[in-house]
C-alpha cells in the first residue's frame, strides 16, 4: 500500500495570529508523544517467493521486503499491528516487461509464497541500515535478467532473482540484523482478525526488554467527535519517525463500501491525515482534558485509494482489543 503525505501551509499577514499552541500545551503533547514513541516499533518482513515460469535463468525466486509499524502492549509484550502488515502467505502477481525481437511486451507472472522471516526494530535508522544490507546482498547474489523489468507503480525495475539458499544465507551473514529482534508467528502466540485488520503477536522471548503501554493508556469507549485533534507517529517510507497532527474526519463508516478490502467498516474511523507508507499499524492517540495520552486506534489504509487520497482510515481501539480477546465483548 503506497502512502504519500502532503503538507499545506497557510499564512495570513493581516491577522497576526497563529495556531501555535501555548508552551504548556506543546510541552504536554511533547511528553505524551515521547512516551508513546518509546513503546512504538518498526516491523520488517522478509518474504521469499518462487515462480514456475521459465524465465531463462537458474534462479527463480525473489526476496521482497515489506515494512510496517506497531507498538508493544503490556508486560507480557504483545506486538500490536495491522493484520495486513504480517499477512504475507499468499501468492503474488508481478507485472513484467521484456524487450523482444517483436518489440516490448508485458505479462503477468505468478510467484508462489514459500517462507517469511519477521523482525522488529526500534527506529527507522536501523531499518535503513538493514534495507541497505539486503539490497547489497541481492546485488552480490542475485541473477539479474538483463532484458526483463518488473513494473511497480508504473516504474520499471530490474528483475533480480535469488535462490532459496541465498534467502536463508542473508540472515546468517547480515551484521545489521544484530540490532533487531526476530520473532515468529505460531498458532500459540498469534491472534488476528482480518475483518478488523487487527493482529497481535506474543513476544515471550523479549519479556522485560522493551518499553510498553498498558490498558490504561487506551480509550476503549471514547466516542470520537468531528474535528477532534488526534496524533500519530508515522514513518514515511521508513526514512525517519515523524509526528503527524490531524482531526477526526468521520467515525461512522457503517455504509462505506470497499471494493478490494473486506473490512467491518463500522469499526473504523477516518482522519484527515494523509500518512506516508510505512505507517500501517501505528497507534493513533489523543490528549484528553487532563493532559493524558490515550490511544484510540491503529492506522490501517488510505481512503480513498491513491491518487485521490485525502485521509486515512484506522481501526478503533475498542473493536481492535475486543476482536483479539484483550477486553470482553459486551
């Protein structure tokens, strides 16, 4: 899901007023945001796919790296994120272009899912270091098809293929991964609800090693109002952590029809923030009248989809926690 962020700055020389909050208000938001940032993590998912198509080379696999965000809940260290961030066990179709004697031709090639490796890191700088190491590794190990391009979002890229052994070797050779924490998804430690784009992974092996938030930091019954100020720690293309500020644009999506997403839309709300790629699974929070930070949802998808996007949809935290069994359903 490609997300782009737009910033518009308006000024009025005649009024002399600004919407800059008072020092006290700004300090309160700063303190809340700083505390929630400590419990936030970035997620890297390395996926390996193979094709049965004869492309003319020995290596027929691709290593794709997906990223998202999340946060750590409670002393038991549950990783909360959007379901689609971790849901990789499906085949993929890649559009490819090839120069032939008859001219350029395009086709769709199906790639079958084989395996995944999951990692969490604390900040974007580590993500960037690992991504650079993965790209360097692929350049050294991959077979590059000189006359084939992968077409992604209208842009052509070289098709670099690796073997399954190459994929496995990366994780034993990369020094950059030492700054991350690997985790595994099993029936015993994983809870998910695709209808609410909700997922939780119990990180038992990391107990006591990570900052976390508790149930008291969540507003499970808060009734969002139009125009209510909300915040999110985004990660635009995993370049740097960035605090976004916006408002609640619509909290009643019962009749919203989504063509490609089978979500229970009554459990979602909209914000006017257009949040960049890499932010799926991030917590959205507000600051109440007592100056307390309260988590109200998790970032899910852009709406409408690009190129018409004017906001972002998030699953409300009450339905999120209920769907995963962390609070009782009424």
